[in-house]
């Protein structure tokens, strides 16, 4: 009898320990580090194992990378770049919708966010410290205009109105991938999760009675955090000039391009946007980076669903009105 009771206690203890716990996983995708954390309680309706959930997220991120990478010659995006200058190309619903969202943000931002920046963007190589000369920039600028990307919803096609247009989804695709993964975990019954890809983070629920703390990197000290934010059920995206860059004659050339000049945007050094939709916060962080402090903050202050933290060139931190109210 005693043996049986002891066995039952051990069994209960054992199942409690193994049936509910935190899991985490990190992997490389989309040219960056992705990270996943989640609480798995198999005593609830969740029948998935931690390995299955990790595989689900990895597969989804890799699937999106395969379709939207400008570096993969077989991606759907590369196909569009090769063909849409001469004919209307039928594309997947998924790519169509992401292009449509990109176009909406381009309009809303008056062209600060513009996926056709790629015409000049691909001429920069930050690893090789290469940048286009002014003549090449001027030529490429003629092909930078989001209005040259023509979407036709009925047939789900995209066409470029000029043959020299190129597009790139680097400013929005990671946020989209994070959103997809958070939704997949939610559908699988997970209630507490964090998914990040580079500077884009999506949160599902809280950290079990506590908020998640998401750090914004110090823009000039790699291992330091500028600020930690308590967040639940939201997304945050940070765009920084320290992610991919080189310095030549004291000038920093980095991956966020002002579509009007073809040069790197240099009004601020870091922009974080907080909101519910991780696709939008990703695109908006790139947008506000291009716009700079005054224009960028005014832009966010008129969007009630989004908040911003901007670090300027003097490394002073600025918060949007909604955040200032929260922290007062
Ligand atoms: P993020 O780190 O989210 O700000 O995204 C930066 C990436 O967005 C770059 O690596 C480019 O792929 C892309 N990008 C750069 N400038 C722009 C722009 N003005 N509009 C849209 N995408 C951009
Ligand atoms: Mg972005």
C-alpha cells in the first residue's frame, strides 16, 4: 500500500514537472537570428510536443524566407523582379497581400517606406564595403517609386510600369514571419510565447502572471541594452543603423535607405515601434527611421494604435505621446 502511495506521489510530481514548462530555441533564418520561447502545458488541450511546435515555427520562417528572399534566385520575389518589368506576373495570395500592405504603408508614409528602394539598395554591399557612386544613384532614383508597382487583385498579378524597377521586402517580411508564427502557436493552443527574428518580436499573452521584458539594443554598445520594456500580447520592431553597415571617411553607410536620396537615412540611430500587428510595426520602424525624429514622431502620434521610441544622433531617447502617458 505504502509503495503504491509513494508511486502515485512520484508519478504526480513527475507529470507536473514534465507536462508544463518553458521551452526555447534559436536558429538562423532570413540572414538573422530567430528566437522562440513558449510555455507548454500538455495537461491542457495542447496535444503537441515541444519538438513539434519548434519545428512548426522553423518550417514557417524557412518557408517565408524561401518565397521572399531577394538572395534566392528561385524565390517568388526573384521571379517577380525578373519578369514584372515586362509582363503581369500571377503571384500567390500571400505575396499579393504583403505587396498590398507595403503599398498602403508607402502611401501613408508619403514614400518614406518604399519597396522599390531596392533599385539602389542592391548596389550596396555592406560586408564588402561597397556603395554606388552618385551617377549610379541618380540613375537608380528614376526607378524608385512605389506607384510603379501595379497590383491587380482580380487576377492576383503584379506588374512594374518601368522595366528597371526592383522590389525588396526586407523592411516588412520578418515582421510578417513573426506574425505568422505567433498565429500558428496560438492555433496550436499555446497561450504564452515570444517569437523574434532579428529586431522583430511578437508576443502571445504574458509571461505567466508577469510581463515579457523586451530590450532595445544600445545603438553604440553591442552588448548593452538601452531600455527594457514590459509588454504583453503586442509586437515590437526595432530598426537600427548598427545592424548592417560600414564606415567610410567618418560616414556610416547602412541598410535603411532614404528612397528620395538613395543614401542611408541618418537623422536618427534607432527606432522602435510597438503595436498589435507585427507586420505593420516592422514596416513602420523602417518608415520612421527614414522620416527622422520630428516628422517620424508626428507621424506615429497620429496613429493611435502605434507607439514609438526613437534614439536620436545624440543618443537621447524620445517617446511617443501614448508611451509618455503610460510611464508618467
Ligand atoms: P528594418 O531592419 O526592419 O528596418 O529593415 C531594413 C530593411 O528594409 C533593409 O535591410 C532593406 O531590406 C529594407 N529597406 C531599406 N530601406 C527601405 C525603405 N526606405 N523602404 C522599404 N524598405 C527598406
Ligand atoms: Mg522594419
